[in-house]
């Protein structure tokens, strides 16, 4: 028998509920439902754009798809710079597992003190913090093996430079964002970098991709760049320069090698140098591309231009006699000196013996404007038209301000300034039958089209004088090579100390040599500069000419140039040096 329930036995259940209250509750529920439906419709239809935008702001992310940076190649296709994958390590501080043992391991792998790691992870309000950019692949794998919560990896690219120090000042380097900072990396950054792609994604609070939205834009890789540089010649130039700087206990040095047919830069080396891949604790001295950025008074290297102008205008011939007297000449109260008396010299002898007095006497037959125009046509006082950072113009004052003593000193390389690069290029006038040719850092197979400065005859006459200057009895005889004829001019210049050149016992020097080979039909021009050589040897013929000799001989052999001489270099016991 079922037990009946007496609802009326409960006072609460027995009470009568007003009908309006039930209707009110039902109406309220219905109204609430309508409100929710209306709100949902508003969000989904009317205000859809606003809320989608807010969601994208909070959880939508545009991920960059990095483009692979183009390679830098030498003229033979050998790699000077390329990119390799290099993971970067990042973290969400509030999510990082604080296990002390694993954090110590992580700090060790990142090569940073544990205190520095903890400092980076201290701000838990951040949702992203870099721990280290561009680590080695092995390191990335070891970090992943730790399984540390909150620590993630992102794929990036890292530059590597196989030629290291030898090509550092040519190639340059990029920063951690893969943007060029020096050298070719900076000069051609736009071409090398390409264009990054992108894709739009939805991420959760852990930084994980939940969904890809929108169209993906593929990256466009940077294009490869082939330079005029020959990595083998570059290495030889750097090696011989480094040896000379260390041997002479010098401050620094530079070498420039040009192809006189195409105007290509085959080598550009500086010492001290640096490793582009390891730039910790670099000094400004290591980074300076001295061949392009440093300007100084060239000294006797300028004499062939003064003599060439006199030959071109018919004022002298190679055999014209010039009386240099006892080695002293006074001009408006100032004294010009030779290193020793030379007596009567031919114009050829003036170059061979590097006589300041002989050059001055020839120069004073000309107007300052003539000399200024020639120097300008040879590229002095003008920034080299080469796409490379750091190239400077040097200094060439207007001829209207020249006093007689200044015209005299400018004739043999004092009172103006130039870089080694400018000097090397200016000598293309003599190697290219009187034409100054443009130079380039990019590979070119076409002969360069130059601007005429001297006639073919004058250029040939000066070339012969340069051969004498680099031969027995000349000031640059140590430039001679085995099997190849050479010509060139040594130069030695005081370095300015304050407003002057210092006292007799406190002077500093730069030694130069600029020359070409083979002399009858030149293939290369080489400029060498040794800055502040020590040990009592500072003349350009003693410290720079030997570097020219070694670099020229190996360069010509690597270029396949046929020897034009079958003689052993002849160096007289007592070398006659250029006058300062």
C-alpha cells in the first residue's frame, strides 16, 4: 500500500502563492533570455568588428617569416659570408619552472651568470623576454633536453665569415637583428636582406599557436652578391701586411690591390683586424678601415704627378737637367731640403732620387691653378665614387690661397691629404696610358672606361721613371720582384702632432709605396701604407716597398700573368731614401 503525502501538513507548502508572482518570474526569465539573445546578436552581428579587433589585440599575433640573407661571394664563387640557422632562446617569466638545479644548467648553457638569468626572469608581469639570441645548434638541443617549463626557442639566422680577420674590413658584419653594420654588409644591406614574410595567427597565453588566420606572405630571400675581391689575393695581402706591421713594430698598416684593366678591387686589407663572428671587446683601432678612412700627407708619392704635368705642358723633357745644388733651397724664408746633395739631375733622376728640390724647381715653373686642376682630375680632394662606407675625400685647398712655399711643398706631397685608396686609384693614370679609371668592389669582366688626364706619351714617360725609382739606385728598389718588372714610388711623411710635426726626437712617420707591375703593360696596382713604423726604419722604401714586392709577385702568379723578366732583383748596398 503506497504511502500518501500530505502536502498540506507543511505550513510553507500549504500557503497559497499569488498568481502574479509566478507570472513575474516567468516574465523575468523570458526577458533575460531575450536580453542574452539580443546581446549575442549584437556581439556576433552588429559589433562583430570591434570584438574581433579586441580579440586580435589580445591573442592575435603577426609572426615574421625571416628571409634568408644573401651570401657574399668572392670573384671565384668562394663564400665570404653566409647565413646559418641559429635558434634564439626566450621565456615567459611567470611560467618558468624555478627548479634551482635546472636553472643553473640553463645559465651555464647560455654562458651567463645565474644572477643575470634570475634578473631577466624576475619580472613576472612580462609575457616575453629574450634569454640569448642566436645560440649554436648543439646548445639549443641541450636546452631543449632540460625540458624547462616556460622556456622556448625561435628560429633565426646567424652570419658566418669563413675568411675571418683577413676579409673583415671588406665584408663587415651584421648585428643580432641581421642588419648590416660595417663593410659590404652595410653598403649592400638592402640587396642582401631581401624581404621578410609574415603570417597571422591566434596564440594562447602560453605563446602557443592555436590557429592560423589570414593569408601567409612568403619571404623573399636576399640575393647573393659577388665581389671583385679574390679571397686568395686578399689572404696574401693581409698576411704580408700583418707580418710587416709586427716586424716593424708599427701601429698599423693597409694594402690595396687594384686590377688596372677593369678597375676591380682585388684586395683591401688592414691590420690590426678582427674576427667578424667574435666581436667582443673590439677597439676602434681594430674596426677602422684605414685604407679608406685615414687621410694623411702622401709625401713623395705625389712627385710623379708634378713631373707628369711639366712633361705634358712641354716645360721639361725626361732628360732636362735640374740643378739641385747642395741639397738646400730657400723659398720666401723657408728652407726645402733633400736627404743629401744630388747636384745636377735629369728629370728622370729627380724621380729616381726623389729630390724635393728638383721637384720644387719644376713646380715653380707652373701656375698654382694648373697644379690644383691636375690634382683634382686625379681624384684628390674628392670622395671616391665607390659604394662602400667610410670613404673620405681628403683635403685639397683652393689654389687661390696657396703661397709660394705651399705650392712648393704640395709638389712633393705636403699641404694636402689623401687616403691610401685614393693614392692607389690615382696611379691608374700612369698604368692606363693617361686615363683615370673608376674602381668597383663588385665583379666586372668589362674594361673600365676612364677619363683622360695625361697623354699616352706622358703616361709612358712617367712609367719609365717609376721603373727607375723602383730599380737599382732608386728609393723603392726593395719593391723589385722575381720575374716581373715593376715601377712605383715610395713616400715618407711626417705625422702631424697637434699643429706641427713634433720635435726632431719626437716625430712619427708613415711610410708608403704605390706601384704597378708588369711595367710595360701593367695588370695590377698595389698601394701599401705602414703607420708609425719603429726600430729606426721608417722610410717607405724600407718598410712598405718589401710588402709591395711580396704581394705583387704572388698576385701576378695567381692571375696567371706571364713573367716578363728573367733577372734576380738587384738591390744596391746603400739604399738612397726619399727626402722628407
